[in-house]
C-alpha cells in the first residue's frame, strides 16, 4: 500500500488527518486526552472522537492487554487499539487487510518511517510561537530518553526562527550568555516572517518542519527521523534535497562543499592538519543553498562534542551533551544568511589597519639578532613588512610573560621593538595558556592566590604537561581570570616589551601527557554531579544569564549503556581524531572542573574562545586601541575578538589548495580575518611552491609567512625570484587595502535596512552567483568582496589556470582588457611563474591607495579609483576611512560611489575625518563605450586620456579632497 493512500483513512475517516509521505505522520484535528498507567511511567495517549476511545499510543503489548484492549499495531511506534476498531480478521475499517501481517502489525511500513521516540502530549501557545511537551515512548541506544521534554518555537525576527528542546525538570548545561550572546527575544512576534513551521499535534510522534513561506519549500524537516534526548546522547536529523549544497560545520581540512557520506566531528583538538579529522575549532553552523538561489542557515548553539553525518538525503547530529538549541536564518541571499548568523553570535571585530599588512614569523629564530636580520633583509629587498613575530623561542624556558635572558635579552628586544615602532611597524609574540607550576614564578603565584586555575575532580589545581613541563591552566570561565590575565599582559609590556598584539596558541587546550593524576596536593573528593554556571560572569555583568536555567550539567543516566554519568567514556563515542579516540586525548581530562563546577566535558570547545575574549579585553584596556589577537581554537562568536589562522599545515600543493576552502569557511563562521601559514608550516617549501603560495597568500585577509622548527628558511627574500614576486603581489595587496578595510567595516557594522547584506571579506563564487550551479563546488578560486576574482595556480609545474567566469563582464587586472563577457564559461589562462590571475568584475568601483613598504606609509599616499563598468555602463562601490585604530570609530568618513550613464558620483557622509586624508589623484574607468570628447569634474573641464583598444578612460591629474562630493561626466 502506498503511503500516500493512507491520507484521511485512519479512524474510519472520523479524524481529519494528513499523512506526510515517507514519514507516516498524522496531523489530527481531534480532542486528545493523556494519562499514565500506574504500573509504569509510560504515556497512554487516548485519541477520542466524541466519547469513544479510538487509539492509545506509547504502551507495549502487555500494557495493552492489561488495559483491556487488544491488537497491538506497530506503525513505527507501539500502538494499542480498542477491540471495537478491528474486525475478526485484524482489519481496521477502510484499511486493507493486506497491509497488516498476521499479528496485526503494519508490515509494509518500516519502523524508521514513523519517526521520533517522542510523542506530543501537550501544545500551548506563547507570545512568539508555541510550546510542545513531549513524552518519551522508547529508550535511546545510548541511555534512557529524558521525559518529559519541552520544545519551544519562537519567531524572533522576520528572518529568524528559534527552536529549543530542553529538559523542563532538570536544567542542563547550556553555553553561558556572557560567553556567547543570546539574542534578546522581541516583546511581540514579527509581522512578516519569511517562514512558517509545522509540528506534530497531540498524540502524534514528534516532528517539525521549517518552510520558506514565499516558495513553500521545506528547509528543515525531522519528519520520519528519530529524536533521541538521553543524558549523554542527543540525536536529531533533517532530510535534505537530492544533490544538496551545504557548507560549514568546521573546523576541518576538506573541500568547501559538504558531500553525502561525510562524517564531521566537532571537538577541539591539537592535531597537525589531517584531512577530514576534527581540528582546533568547533562551529556547528551550516549554510544550505538551493537551486533557486535561495539560501538559509542552521546554527546549533551547543558546545559539546558531536558528530554531524550526511547521507544521500539526510543530515544527522549526534551530540554527547547539552541541549538542542537551533536558530534558523532565512536569508535568502547567502550573504544575508551569514549576516543574520553574525547578528546572533556577534559581528566580526574591526581589525586595526596595520594588521592587514604582511606578517613574518617562524618557530626557530634562535635569538633577537636573527629576528633583526629578517627585518633588515625585508628592507634591503624592498619587500613590504608590517609586523614581525616571534614564536616560543623568545621565552625563558618556554614560560609565558618572560624573555630568554641569553638569546632575547630585555634591553636588546626593547631596542629592536622601539626601532620597529619608529618605522611604523609592529611586534607580536605567542602566548600559550599553560602556566608552569613553579613557585616563585609570578603568573603562577598570582593564579594560585587568586584561585583562577582549573581544578581536578578532587578540587586540586589540575596539572598538565605542555612546552615548559608541568602546567596549570587559567579558567577563563571564571570572571576573575580576565583581570588576572590583563595584569600579566600589562606587567609583560611594562617590564619587558610593549607588544602590539598577542598570538594565543595551544588553546584547545593542548596537553601532551593526558596525565590527570599529577595534581597539586589535596584530598580526593567525589566527582561533582551538578555543573551550575548560572552565575558565570554574573558579578561582571550585574545580572544572571539570560537563559532561565540553572544549568545542571547532566543528570545520571539510567539507560542500559549509561548506568551513571561518565565524562571520559560516554556511551556514544564521537569520532575524535578519526579513530574514536578518548575525549581527553592530547587535552585536559573531562573531569576537570571549571568555575561554578562546570566540567571540562561540557565546556572544552569554549576554551580558546574564552581565552580570546580575555586577551582581547585585556589588550584594549591596556593599550586603549583596537586589539589584535590571533587564536588557534575558536567557537561561534570568536570573530568578535580574534583573528584565526588555519594551523599547522604542510608545505604541499594540497595544503595550499585546502587553505582556500578553510579561509572561505571561516567567513561563514564569523571570523573573516583569517589565513594560512604561507609556504606551509611543516616540510621544506620549494622555490616554486613558495612563489605560488606567496601569490595566493598575498590575498588572504590575514597574510603571514610562517614555518616550523628545523625547516629550511622560506622568507620570500631567500630566493631572488620569490622576492620579485613578493614585491609585485604585495604592491597589489597594499594598493587594495582601502577596499579590504571597507569590507571589514561593512562586516562589522550593524544590519541597517538601507544597507545591502555584508558579512564576508572574501567569498565563494556562489555567494555572488547563487543561481549558477557551476559555482557550487568551486573552491580553487575566490572573490574579494564582490569585485575581484582570484584564480591562483595550485598545481606543481602548472603554467596555466582553468578559471571559471560567471555571468557578467570580467576585466584583466593588469591590462584592463575584457577576459570574459559571455557568462558561465571556463577559460584556460596562461599563468607563468611570476603571475597570478586577477580579474575585476564589471559593475564594481575599487578604491585604491598608492602602496608602500608599510601600511603606515601607504596611508599617507594618495587615493585612486578603478571603475569597471558592466555591460549597461554601471558600477558601484564604497570606501570607509578612519584612523585605523581607535576603539570608538566615531571619527570616520564613508563614501558611496556610483557610475551610471557616463557619470560617476561620490556621495560623502561624515566628512570630518576625510578632511585630513590624502587626496584622490587618479580615476581609471574601463569599459567606456565610444571615445569621449570631453570630461568634466563638477562642471569644469579636466584633462583625460583614452585608450580605444581597451575602452579605458584615465583621469591622471586630479586633486580632489576625499571629503568633497563630486560628479565626473564624460561624453
């Protein structure tokens, strides 16, 4: 019998019902009464029509007979049906006997088709939506399902739906609001939501669907799948369309698009860049792009370990703790989806301008003289350099907040950094979270006195093993840790060297030994049963967390595989390290105890994120300017505080390619200031590889050459050919920094109805061309904003690039000739070793500034505009200007450029800052139809040049104040 034929036939047609194909879900308009059998706490849900009982859901066969009913029917759930509903042949009226086996079991309907392990027992309206109470009707394989369970639906904005499932009786661990913001719900429901949602009614197996209202397309549906909510195992699935296009769910080394058969583990791990294995950060967000070009996003606000698995038409979350707390963002443009997501987790940090320059580092500079030599060689080779870095080599015995007195003596380091600062350059050092347990070492003594270190299960200071040896770890959930951390940074800057930024590494947190028995004196105590971060940061915030729960960690499970709560050995093993490795592999033990009793088991994925918050806060308080922090481990919202690099990669062409999907994924995750170690960290970078990687890396938002201990030098001046390439591509990078900086500003600023969606700095091609299916898999090219297309060489020995050009007009960056205008074509472009393919998209205005060897020098140079007209003769662009470092950003200027019908205008708002900026001295307009006979600026004739071969109009001798609105016309 076809599933669709069941529509409306249950209960002899007396119940108005609909069967969802493939899921056997009944949406009944009927009166429903619920009660419990005395013998067991199992649901007995009666569906009544008038006074007659028709069906009982959720009891087993013995309970059915005890209740004086018979004929148990299994349609994916245990059903008990009144005798009067059946004839002597076990046939329900209007349902054919052939659909049932001899035991009155629906043999033609698989159990998996019927869905959840929960049945809806009540439905209540709320101000923003609806609240369902669910009753469990079967156990999970990994423990007894919690019952009752509450699921709340809240329409929070026209483009955002919030769905939250939790235990109403025993509050469980949730991410604290002060660590990761929770959007304030509105007082009234939005008036024009882009979505609708459906859910099971009383007596039905639980499911819900999220639907785009304008198209009726189902975006997320648990129909026909199983909901599990045990103490240490939560499972929820959504069906996906055929040939789906989903992106996100990091952090991993892998292609950009997630394909069927993927198993993505989210568990922060110190591991060196393996493909498809969990890495340093955890980001439970994905973007789903449909062939219509509409996109939506799904964010699961849960920081516990999880596997996310994809099948042909299914995505399944398998989580080992917390709650199910989903946000759905309706877009519909991909950029709008990401912007809506960032409104939840926090908009990206506005970086200081200098941090967009070129950076140099390595692990293994033996002394300060070697560092000075690097800077000198950059200068001698006239290669731009803004920031010099040192790895742990600078420390005294690898201890934070110290200088090696022999190899990095304080006076010499101070002199070096003072010289850097005099040249407009910066200095950044690494800081690891592990604090050596050495009495007499100030940061340790202070931490002990202030009680800010993570404890073991016996309330002693937990000791791990990192670079310095035995180490304690600051507990960044503790509100007292931020002032402690700030004090250590301030002392280091005043006593040793005034660094300009901090690089926070090893913050998964990494632990080399996994030795949880090496603790500091104390009496053993029982493992805390309750984790209660309700008061986390309450003292700092002045109010409790905005979640309404006391956040008990886990109640003790009672299922067959979960006799008691087991933090180190949960019933379900996530695929940690690709081998289901123990959760404490190369990290802290899961029994470690944070502030207010929070277990490491629950909050591990937040460690790097909380350290980034503390470091960002400390630097801005100390320096009084925008911070620069670079963190290895991240979580949703980290981008509001830190930049990110993709970790310990390898000097291979494969890893050079993987840096692109990694960089693009972090645009989705809200950390646009991201890049990879240029040249690779592990292995010997060849001259050719370093040439190609320098070309690519010059266009990372965060651009740093960095390699590992014992590896051959790979600074670009090591080879004369690479030095020449670096000079060329970094001149381009520094010239487009005003464009980059404007993109960062647009990602940082709040959503405004008058502004187009803006959330990313670099973008996958499908972000700008969401209806072009050829863009969906592309991760070897990328866009800077919407206007510059970068197509690097990624294969050894290659001297050409196969570049895809979506619809529109595309100009060569160097010659300004049209490369493609047909749209949707792939071209093989000659690309010798000293060249990288850059195309300018028609319809774009790119603001430029004359480059120099530092951003400080560049900012004193004149501006120019590159106006690339589309086929209709139009183009738009904008420019944000400020001092590049102030916290308030109140003194700024924003300029909107628009070209239409042989006319280019500049509309300036907030002109005060721009009054002191260098002038606009050159405008180049490409794609001009016809040969102009005259050009005017605000009605006055000006000099111009025109190249008919490239349709290029150049205005070479301008002197226009950036604060001045203007109109340039040509005819």
